[in-house]
């Protein structure tokens, strides 16, 4: 996965390009949720380094983030098509 700051910047620009204010607001809420998961992942990575192994929570967070990113990409596409 690319650096999160690059990925989030790309999503922000795609969301800003949508015409519907409601769609932009809803998609920004989804993006904010992903930010929270990424912050939790960062904290869990510290724990993984401390333990010298990947934890189950770390794997779960990665899976959740990837699912939400995929969902966000689909919603951005739908938002663009709806305009």
C-alpha cells in the first residue's frame, strides 16, 4: 500500500471533485473513519515491534482498512456517475 498521506490526499481531491454536497459530506465521514483506523494501526505497529511479531489486532486493522478503502473507492465512483 502506498503511503497513507498520498492515498488520503488523492481521496480528498476525488471527493472535492464531486458535485453533490451531501455525497461529499458522507464520503468525508467514511474517510475520517479510515483515518481513525490508520491511527490505531500505527499504534498497533508499535506494539508489534515491541513483541517482534505481528499481532492478530494488527492483521484485523489492515483487513478493515483495506475493506473500507475499497468501499470508499466504489462510493466515489458512484458519486461521480450520479452527477
